[in-house]
C-alpha cells in the first residue's frame, strides 16, 4: 500500500489549481487524461495524457492485480509528468458484460401535501426506484431518471417547482457485479489513487462524442473496445437501454492470427493496414521475428468482415429485442478502438440498415495529439464527467455522482456540445 501514500505526499504547487482526471482501465491498455478549466471557462484544456499496456484485465474485469496496478501507475505517471500535476483521485471506468440495465419505477407521497416539488422530493422518489430485488453479489451503480409523473400528469422531465401530492419516476438502473467493481477500486487504490466515482465506459464515451440532437432524436452508441462492445441507446435526451456484448476488436486480431497462421502483433498490423489494400492482391509486412511475410488481401478482408458482421448482427439482435431495430433516426455512432477498423462504417450501415458515423471528440483545447482518435473517447469522457461532478452542487453540496440522481439529464442539458 506504500505507493498509495507516496502519491498523496507528493508536493506540487500546481495542485492548487483544480484538475479533472479520467482513467480508462481497458482490457488492452490503461489511459489517463488530465485537464483543467480553459481560459474561456467553456472548454477543458488537456495538459497530460498517459497510456500503458494492460495485461491485467480480462473482458473488463481484473484478472491480475499486480499487472493492473502497474499499468495504471505507468499511465498516471506519464500523464503527471506531461501535465506537471500530481493527482490524487479520478473518475474511473467500469466495463464488462457483467453490466446490466433494467427499468424501474419509484412512487412517493409528497410530504406536507399539496406543495412545490423540491430537490429532496426528487432524491426520495429516485431512491424509491432503487428498491428492487437484485442478487446479493450485484449492486446498482447508476440511476438514470427517464420521466416523472405528478398526480397522473405524464412526460415531465423536471418536476421541480410543480405542485402535487403523488410523485412517480420511471428510471433506468444500471447494475454491476460487486466483485468486479471492488476489483477496480482496489487496483486504483493500490496505484496510489482514489476512485472518486466509477462510471460505465460506454456512457463515458457517450459524454465525449454524442450531441444533444443525436440523443434527442434517437441514437445507438457502439463503443467497440478490445474485448467488449457496449451498446448505449438514447431517446428524448435520456438513456433508454444499455447492454454489453462479450466481443470486441481483439477478436478480429485473434481471428486473423489463426486464419493467417501468424503472430498477434502482425495480425493487428494487418487489421489496421487492411484499408489500404483495395487494389492489391497481396501485402508484405515485417513480422515479430523481423522477417518479411506475405498475405492475400482478399483473405484478410474476408476474416475481418466475418467477425464485424457477427458483431453487428448481435447489435441488431439487441436493438430488435428492445424494439429499436431500424428505428433510430440519428442512427449509430461508432467509437472505441474498434472504430478504427477499415471498412467498419460501411459494413455497419449495410448490416444494421441505419446511418452510421464515427464519433468525434470535440470541445477540447491543449494537448490534442491522439485525443480525437475513437480509442480515446472513454478516457476523455471520464475526464469530462470528473469535471461535471465537480461543477454540480445541490443546496451547496456536491452530488454523489456514483448512482447519481438526475445526473445524466443535468449534465447533458447544461454541458453538452
């Protein structure tokens, strides 16, 4: 645990300025982004970015504590050196197909009878929505109110200031495996930091790349990571559904390694280079032994497309399950490292029969090298959520954003691009 105390005791004059920190603990790497408020007070200035390979994670869950701690430490140290700040806490990602969402309803009688609804009533009714039966090894990590009802009146987005006696809320609960969340908190602590809030990786990506118009009209964000793909559906500016598939871009690399009988490093190079092969029958590449190897481009494309089609068919199945297949006017937004796979946009468009774009990270200044890459969207989104949490107060006190009441609506309305 000594590393924890060492980081806290570090002294740096820059620490007088408030920092916003996001740490994405992915299945292939850890990424740390450090930002501060820009001079215009509207954007965030990025001062430090750090990345390190992370062999200690499997499908979003800690598989080796020491390796995960080492990865986080290296990413944070690099970001600290670049920024000149010493950080103590961060908003941290949680991911994996243990994440589930479910709809719930909360009802309260407004205490004192027919009077104006206030923040305390909102907190009470949203807490009532969390009173549901879940297995003992699971916990609710987010509560997203979708709409309120007051004395039978429907479609209320914010009932504050309205008058009534019976308040109801329809909410979406996101639950996670307790061992998985404890594992994340543990490795962050052993890396010398405090996880001020855990946030679903795909929703952090949504914070970074989705516009309010997209969320209002109906959109599916697909965050294609190394080992998982998160589907986050938004409608009427609210999170409607969340689902995590246990398949990601790393599976494409594995398929290429097996199908082409080559090593994983070479397979990954071939995956990223495949977009440049349209007019060539073969590609030559230096493998991990330093030798030149030659591969058929048609076979490479067939292997890549087969796995991508499988991913998008699974996405289609999930959209159909919640009655949203081919029904999202803003279509699909791709992000995560898998969004860099050549040809993925067109294949998604054909398979899902929806408009498809690659998500862009906007509204930042400072060190922007690589930050606009889709693989960085989760870390950037976590940093922005860290900023959001520090900017919201209710009756003069900070809200608890892990399981935050009214969080998503408040953040997206006030701070979205």
